[in-house]
């Protein structure tokens, strides 16, 4: 038996406040607009990945949530991440061979790997599992291969697994700069502010449904790109300005500006989904009820100020950004409006992750 090399790591999800939706290059995953997100703490939502490498492994294998994916050649995104990290490992090995001698270098780049990953929250339900999942894959490979590269470099590899994954390599407030190069060399994530820059900001997660979405993000955004005139307006005339205002709002810790742009951008993202032909519906009746409750809560606030901001990714599940002082009040309001559908035996938000959880950004 040859030795086995193994690394395990975990990665957080990130929830965009300026949404990525549309690719100018589907193979390299280059977006049609820049985007900006907040990385959540790993307390409630995280991916955990273990990767082993051994000369005895006859092929590379992947288990996701305990189920093996049979034909990995079809998983182009996984192949992209493996190819790019292996290439960097090869370069690293060459350098090491010169420095310490070939006999002292383990040729990990030549070994097959076994990847085992699990998410502790619903996969493919609009809670950014592809973001934490691919960030974790690339980060764990980089650890295993001991790659001497920056997080921004790694973000370009994670991007080729799932676009939103590039942002999950950083904590805090993160921008994905769309870049302009055709090879994607400047399409990368950068941290705008660290997690403790705005400690009062909290994210409440509400799992309305843990079912797998009918239209994956990849398929949905491609259909939007080819059919929606509203998307063209959004990428040219709306997002560039919003990226600037949102960055400014974060740097000023201005919740009013942050909340308004967050809600407007979520609304416009779901509007471009509706403008897709045929239309895509990610929100359901409960999602829309949450929008109404938050709107009402903001309208009735004594100070006349926005106290909460909803945002929805490609799924019905809500994320509510608010300041810490408002968390108990919002949890009470949600519990009051969504006490459970007793007649149909369905209760909302009963499991640990279905409960609105005060998840501090991390
Ligand atoms: P989500 O809204 O959850 O991000 P997507 O449609 O964008 O949904 O992506 C879901 C897909 O991402 C899954 O079907 C799977 O292929 C991939 N994925 C999710 N979690 C992981 C993981 N931990 N490791 C590898 N791939 C993952
Ligand atoms: C609505 O990153 O999941 O969550 O790049 O095809 O894997 P692929 O798509 P993905 O899309 C995320 C879309 C979004 C908005 C966002 O996270 O910015
Ligand atoms: Co996704």
C-alpha cells in the first residue's frame, strides 16, 4: 500500500447584493456584469470537502452528499478546477525538484484523487451551494497541493467551477470584477472590506423550500442571456452604477443605501427572470409574502428608515439583511406571519435551518 495524502476544509456560502446573472463566455465562466456579495458565517451553512490522493487510485471519483457521481468526464466544471490546480501543482513540483531534489518531491499532480463533499444545507435550492461547494473544492485542492498562490488567483479557478464560487474564497464583503480579457485573467474576486468592518450587519436565512430548483442557475442565466432585452439594459445601464453605490454604502456602513440597492437588485434580477422567454419563476407565494412583510415593516418603522432588506437568489429562499438590534423583532414578526399551515400539516421554519437563524457574517 502506498501512502495516501489527505486534506479536509470547509467553505461558507455568499449571498449577492448585486446579482451575477449572465455569461459572456460559458466555458471560462466570464460574467456579463460585475457582482458583489456578503460571505455568511459557517455556523449554519457550509460545504465540507475531503480530498485524498494516492498512486493506488485507479480513477478520480467524487461523492456529493454521500452519492457517487458516476461519469465525471461529463462534469466539465470539476474537470476545469482539477486541470487548473494540477497544472499549478506541476509547476510547483518542478520548482521543488530543482530546490530539494526529485527524490524528495511527491508527484501528487500525477495521482488520481477521491473527493468527498457534503453540504449541511439544501443543495441546488437557491442557497448558493455551488458557491460554497466549488470554493471548498478549489481551496482543499490548493491545500493538498500546497500551492503557493494568492486567494485572488484561486478565485479565478473557483470561478471556472461556478461563477459565484469565486466570491466565497474571501470573507466579509466581496466583489467579483467581471474583467475585460477574453482569457478571463482579470475576472476575479477581491475583498472590499473584511468581516469585522461592519459587525452590526446580520443575515437571517429563511428556508422556504429545500427542494432542488426546477431550472439550475447555469441553464436559467443562459436562457436569460439569449432572450431577455431587459438583461441588456441591466448590464449596460444599471449594474455599473450600482456597483459603485453599493461599495460606497458598505465603506460608509450606510444601511439605508445598502438596503435599498439590495432590494432593488433582487427585484431586478427576478424581473429579468420573468423577462426570459419562456419565463423563469424562482419566487413562490411564501417568498412574495416575505417581500410584503419586510416592505410593511420598513414602511411602519418609527424612524422612517429602512430596517431590513430582503434578497432572493435563484430559488424561493429568503435572506434578510438587517442590523443586529432589529434581529429579535424581525424573528418575532416572521413567526407571527408564518405560524405554520396547520390544516395541511405543514409548518414553516421548524427545522434548525428552516428557522430564521441569526447568522452573523463571517
Ligand atoms: P445553488 O443555488 O445551490 O447554488 P446551482 O444550480 O447554482 O444551485 O448549483 C447546484 C450544483 O452545484 C449541484 O447540482 C452540484 O453540481 C454543485 N454543487 C453543490 N454543492 C457542491 C459541493 N459541495 N461540491 C461540489 N459541487 C457542488
Ligand atoms: C442568482 O454561480 O450558481 O445566485 O456560474 O452557472 O454556476 P454558475 O451559476 P451560479 O449563479 C449564481 C446566481 C445568483 C446570483 C449571485 O450569486 O450573484
Ligand atoms: Co449556484
